[in-house]
């Protein structure tokens, strides 16, 4: 019996410490330990995904958890997540703290596969010799498969599959709805960024993707050529566009847009169809472009097509937060945090 118990213990030990091989988006094989307890996301969209699957494995975050684009974390995010150290990352104009990352001993770095960041990320990770696994979320329709893959990496498949299932359902519902809106009847929408509202995104850009997912006809036609985005436009150009709806990122601009005589010349302002993006606990559309755009695109669709959108956006938000953040939203919170 002693020999049998010893043998079982040895088998259990070997099994617990066995390596596993994954293939990332580029087909590169990545060997990872069975027991994943120390994981780092290269950029906020990845870190947020890892958080909702299993925040206990995260070793750090990319920027302060509370900032101008992400708010009310104390209500919706775990105490542990709110206290994680800031290690930087490969996103926007930011740089990672390589020494701090190495000192934190991650078993793997999950990286964001996007052409505008790949070269810099690869060079730095090669320098520190830590295994990396690349996933692509530039296209939101990839979120379900990436959730499932990360669930396998973290050995949290049940949780990740539930998140993937809801993401898939929400995306398919949106796709079905948008197909019902004839192209000639798509709402003209301007994405206003910056405190003056005169920065925006190309219609072909991962930054503006949730507006396109929602069936919006983005008025600024171009192709994104930098990871930052935020194309400069003149008010005269916006006046020519004369959008039917304006989606706003900056609270500063939102406070002035309805009283500014210049902006009052626009159809969207005259009709009170200017909407501020919710940012609790993460931005619903962009900055960073995370899985939140799944619910954000539904919210935008409800604003672009208030008489056509077939769902209750309040119930969509409730269900999303119940699963992703394990928070039951009260009626007053829907109004306070999301103006719903």
C-alpha cells in the first residue's frame, strides 16, 4: 500500500508539473507549464480579458486602474486587481518596465497581435526570454475563440467558455440586427474624441470598430495608419459631414457641445443625439479597445436605431455585468453609471 501511495503521489506530481504546448495565432508552438499561476498581459485589452477569466493569475497591470477612460473600479473590480503593480506594456505610446516584468517572474506573456505593435513587442520579449503567446483581438468577432483559448491556458475552461458563449451570442444578435438595416438607411455617425471633439477615427480602424459593428455609417472615411489613431479634423469638415449621431469620448467636450453655437449647427446636436461613452469599469468602446465593445456596440446600436433595435439595452447590460463582473446592477446604478 505504501508503494502504491508513493506511486500515485509521483504520478500526481508529474501530472501537475507537465508541460503543455499551444499554438498561437501565427502558428508558433509555445510550451507552458501545467499549473499557470503567474500571467502578464502585454496591453490593457489582453489584461482585461485575463482579469475576467481569473484575476488571481495576473501579476500586474499596464496602467493605473482608475484613469480618465476607466472609472468606478472600486465597485466593479476585485480588491486584488485594484492593487496590482503597474508594469507598463506595449500599447499606444507606452513602454513596458522590462526589469519589473522579469522580477515578477511571469510564466507567460499574452501579447496582442496587431501589425502596428508586433515588431516592438517581439524585440522586447526576445530580450527578456519569457514565453509569449500571441492572440488577435483587432476583430471583435475573435473574442469568443480567444476567451476559449485563454481558458485552456489558465485551466479555467468552464468560466472562459461561459464568457465566450455570451460574447458569441451578443455578437451574433448584433450581426443579425445590422443585416436587417438596409445600407442606404444606415445612420451617419461621427466619433468625437478629444476635449474639443475634433479628433476622430477612420471608418477602417480597430478604434472605431464598435461603431461599425453597431451598423453605423462612419462619416470619416480613411484607413488607420498609426496605433494611436485620433485623426485631426476641422470643424468645417465635421459640418460638411453633418452626422445624425455623435458618439463622444471626452466628458469635457460633452459638457459644452449642446451650448456651443458652432456645434449647434449640426443635425445631431439639434436633435439631442449626442451620447457620452460609458467608462465603468472599463471604456465601452475604445481607449483601450477591450471586450467591453461587445456591450458597447449594443449600446451604440440602441442609440443609432432607437425604434429598430430589438432588445432591452438595460437587460443586456444587466446580464453582461452579472456574468463578466459578477455584479448585480441596481436600477439606480444603470442610471448613475451608464445613463440608462
